[in-house]
């Protein structure tokens, strides 16, 4: 149609209707909204008084969900309707119904559960810090429908984080800081098919990249001691990027200091919707990486109690930081904008060291 032949009335009608149709379509598209911020409070190791706090961003209020479960809590894993709680010293995974907050069951018979990753609708992997006597390391295969362990396989020493990418899973073999490898698992057969030397000290977290082609490995580094256990130096932390299909190291970034949160807690968080990786460096510093390029794009100085956890809500552009006052008193979570300016806070339990979000379409 030739615009010059449109009558003024018809042109005005088109200008009115076209934007209206576009807006109508946008209004009907569901938008992801963060409806809950779930905080794992590790508790004191000897007391086993781990707990879970839930914060509602809409009302800016926090409330306890679980209290004194007879174990420290290492991490959380959320599905659409359930919360899985890694009761580390309790050798189990508690299962909580999100809508009611009720503890429905538990996965029993684990050794030292650390982190969990879902493989498919029926299966998940749970890393265990050791097999026995603090040595070795295993992954339990959990049936999500029955809440039972169906099999177990060995990985490297003292495994921590686990990430699933396609038909592979990657497990960080931390080795209490002395490890330097990542185990690659075939998720169809639940077997280790390769062990990758990432050439950095203490791989602790592994996270899938923004387009599922990369795997980011966060190495904490470690402190060096003499024969009398006096610190004599340190190996700094590092970031490695692996090709998810082959496991090959395709990029590397070596840092000047060790990485890691208090606890040890949540050293890193991958904000998929923002294509950003947040990593704790020191008691009050957080590094921001662009996962599309692997580049360091920001350093946030966040004064306050030592950081025990970091997580970024990409929907609301808010950074949540767990603060460990001590292991005998309640901690807090501070809330920051993208520049690191504190915009809020709430009281949590003892040693808040893991944070995750419930995101729903509204």
C-alpha cells in the first residue's frame, strides 16, 4: 500500500490500532516474577541447628521455614513445587512442599550431602563430600519421584558443586583446596567418562554457561601450611571455562587472591537471565563476570559482616548477600542494587550461607 494514498482518517486509525494490538499481546505474555528468596542458614557445626528463612520481596518480610533440623545445612535446591535441603551432617536431604511449607519426606542414607543438580524429571545427582574418614568422594543418584537413592558412583576427592549440561554432568573435586580436577559424567549411564585437570587449586563450583556450550569452574585456591600447621603462603583462586561437549579447557583467568565465602558457603552464583556470574572474593568483595565473554566486568565492595552467600535476582536487579556475624548468633541478608548500594536487609538465622530464588510466571 502506498502511504501517500491513505486518507488522514485512515492513517490516524492505523496509528491508533497498531500500537494497541502490540500492547495487547505484550499484556498477555506471562512475566517471570521472584516470589520468594530462600536462605539456608548453615548453623553451628557442633550444634546442628541449621535452619531456612524465606523472604517475600513483595511485602519485604522474612519468616522462618525450617528451624533446628538437627544438622547443619549446606545448600538448597528448588524445583517448581518442592524445596530440597542438604542436611549435611544429618546425612539426608529434607524435602519440603513449597506451597504449604510442610516437610513431606527425606532422602535417607547419604554420607555428607553438599549440592544437588536435576538431571531430568525423575533423576538428580547429589554430591557427598567424602565416602568415609573424610577421604574420597561420591555422587548419589536420587529418584525424585520416590525420594530414594537408586545408585552411587565414585568421583574425585571431596566433591562440591555439580552442574548438568545436556547428557553430561560436571562435578568439582575440591579436595579441601588441594584438588585440581573436574569429573565428567555420562547422565545416561551414571558413569564417569573423563577426569579433566583444570590446572587450578580447589575447584569448588561448576556452572553451565549462558548458551549451554560452556561450563564455568570456580577454583577457590588454598592456604599453604608448614609442618606445624602455620600458614606460610597461598595459592590464588581462578576461573576456568570448559567446552561443555568435550570438557576441554578453552579459557582461563588467574586471580591475585583466594576466592570463597565464609562457612564455607556460597562462593558463586550464576544469574542465567542476566548472563552474569557473581563470585565472592574476600570478606566483603564480590566480582561480576559476563558469561558471554568470560570477562571480569565489575568489582563490588560491600562493607559489613563477612559474606557467607551471594545470589543475584535478575528479574528485580537485586543482589542478595548473606552476612555471617558469627556461628552463635543470627546473621542477616543485605540487599543491593547493581552498583552495590544497599537498599534493604532482613534478619536470617545463624550463618546464612546459601541463597536461591523461587521464580514464577505471573
